[in-house]
């Protein structure tokens, strides 16, 4: 028995890691649940051993993406005791490995002028088959997307440059926010005159006595907020109340001048020497402003570091920072595209290289490409399990056995759904001739058949009846109901009997197709 098994084990939440195994057509075979703190790649070998031990499969081909079936995992498959040597694998090279092949001239790019895929050999991959593929449509899509991201990044970098030219990034906005926040917290908005520049600021207390009174008023308002919290029982306990009061007094530099009398129900306070206390409050305000001045002089609100942080946010936004060269200075920056790196990446657009240990007698070149692309089947299965039909989450279980049972039942439900979809192909908006799909070019994007397109455009089948989606067909079948009836005019204790409503043409055809399912 020779089986190709696409799989994916990277669907996790905070508590568990679930893995789904399907056959090459997307039908679920098994599901596993692991602890959520387990690394995804550590689930591969246990699954291989499980398939061979529990399913009795003598020849097995594992299909995985380039993250799951890395070189380390492949070496483990070859060397781990208990893994049958007949286990083959199929994956793809990472972009860095493909780039090395291009640089070493091992990959003849001109061959893509005549075909979409071809095989090659390389000494770094002994005993393996490499299948190079290039999808022109995907290449065009990636080129357009990269250019769009580069232009978006360029626009944002130019916007940052404009901010620097206007002085916005030299610190004026940040200095203003910091100073005004301090002034507002002390209730001194009308008592302080400010002059804020790009890298400095000056201030003046117009009337120190009025400023002191404003600080004391702000202190009283702050204490009133504490009283409201005590009345609402959001601040309880003598120690908690006293700690909050001391913190407020320290904020206004009055901690050594205020005496608090605190109880469980509230507090009162007395300022020992009000004139000295007010002077201390004003002096504390001046000290706070001086600390901000020192931070400004130290470059806290401008300079090369601040510009770099701002540019980092722009570069990381679109993930194309590797394609830009930045020159950051104390008073600004310059940037330009790295055309060499852009050209190197563009050369690999639409390209992939399939890597497999399966020999050509068992799997042709085209079959190898299609087998790797069959990973989309397991992705589709996960999508259906998670969001479309079954919605495996939220999981309202906490015990391990119950969580596994929940996941298992969801997999069984998807297995039923998969067989129903396959049986109902003649009634749904989908291709019916699966064999034709297997004969197409494995690299170019799949296209719907003329018959499927006709169903989509006309929304009808060949016999004129409506075509359905899976959900709409289920809704149509919900019209078949079981009725419990009694002969009209009979007494309440008269015997009843059950009768099922007669299916219409579409319902009957759907039921007949389900009878043909073979497990």
C-alpha cells in the first residue's frame, strides 16, 4: 500500500496544539491533540510512528511544508529508531536555498521559456529529486505586490522626512505634551507662560502667589477624588487610604508639611505651616520643569535615536525594510531603494523547488508537484473545522480526555461533510470531472471547467433545476420533516402514526446521491 499523507500540525490556541492528517484528496484520516507549549515540528515523528503502527501502512509518503519538513526533520526521519526506512517525504526548498542554486548557476532559468517545470540534480541533495517550478501568474502577482509595498513605504518615509523638515520630529510636539501635562496636573495652565522650541523651552510664573494658590486648589481637588472613592467603596482600608494620601502629597511636594488623620470611613488633614508649604509646592513644580529641561538637553526628545525609532515603525509596517538603504543622522536621514536586492528577489518570483525522496518509478514529476500542492486540501479542512461549518472553538472543556473527544468528534463531523460534498458534486457549484483536474499543468493556476462556469453564471444545472452551495442544499433538505398525525375527527386517545413529507426532485436526488457513498 502506497499512501501520500498531507498534514498540518500548527493550529494552536493557548492550551493545545491540534494536528490534522488527511489523504491526498483532503479526506481526514486522523487528528491529534498536544500540549499547547509543544513546538510544532516535534509532532512530526510521533505521527509517522503512529501511522505505521496503528494504520498498518507499509509504504508512506509524508507531504509537509518547508517549515515542518526542514533538513533537521528529514535527518531525524532517516536516523530515528522505530521509523520504517520505507517512509518517504515531499516538501519544498526555502527561498534562501533556491537563491543559492541560482547564484551557483545550477538552475537554468532559460528552461522556463519552454516549460513550467523540470527536474534537476544537485550535489547538496544526494539521492533526492528536485523539481523546479515557475508560475507566471504568481510571479506577476508578487511583483505587483512588492512594488505596491515599496511605494507605500516610500510615501511614509517621505512623510517622516517632511516632519523633520518642519521640525516636528525634533521634539517640539513631545516637549509641548510633556510640559503641558505637568502644568495641567498642577492647575497652573493660566499661571505659566511658555516658549517651546525644537530643542529647548523656557517658562515664567506670572504670579508666584497665585501659582501657589492654584497648586493648593489642585491638591484639594485630588483629595476630593479620594473621598469619592472611599464613599463608593472602591478604596477601602486605613492602610490603603493612607498610602494613597501620602502619594498625592508627595506628588505636590507637600508630604513633609501635611498631617493626615485617617480612619476606615475617611480622613481629614492639616497643613502645619501653610506659607512654607506653598513655597515648597511651587519649588517642587520648578524642579519638575527643570528635570524636563535636562531630558531635552540630553536629546530625549530628538536626535538620531528618535528618528531611528520612528523609521523603524515605518520599515516594519510593510515588511520590505530589506529593500531600502537608510542613512540616519542627528538632523535627518536619507533613503534609497536597494535595487540589487530587489532584482535578486524579483528573479525568484513565482518560483518554487519541490524536494522529494520518492523515485520517479513511483511518482512522476507532475505528480510530485500536485502532491505538494495538495497541502491546500488540509488547509481547507482546517478552515472548515475552525470557521465555516463546524466551528471547533470555543472549546468549553478543561479535562484532557474531554478536549480530545471534542476535537475527535469535530473531525468525524468533517469526515461526514467531506463525503457529502463529494457525493453532491452534481448538485453544487463545483467541477464534477476530477480526472481532468489531474491531467492539467500542475504549476499554472487551476481553472474551473466550462461546465462549472456555466453553473455559476446561470445558477442552474443541466436539467434546469437550481444549483446549490453546500449550505443552501442543507437548508433545502431541512424541508423534509417527520410529522406525527391523527385521523381528523378522532378522539384524543386515538392512535397516531408518523409520516415523512415527500421529498421534491432536488431533495430526492440529494438523498439518492448520499446512498452511493462508500466508506
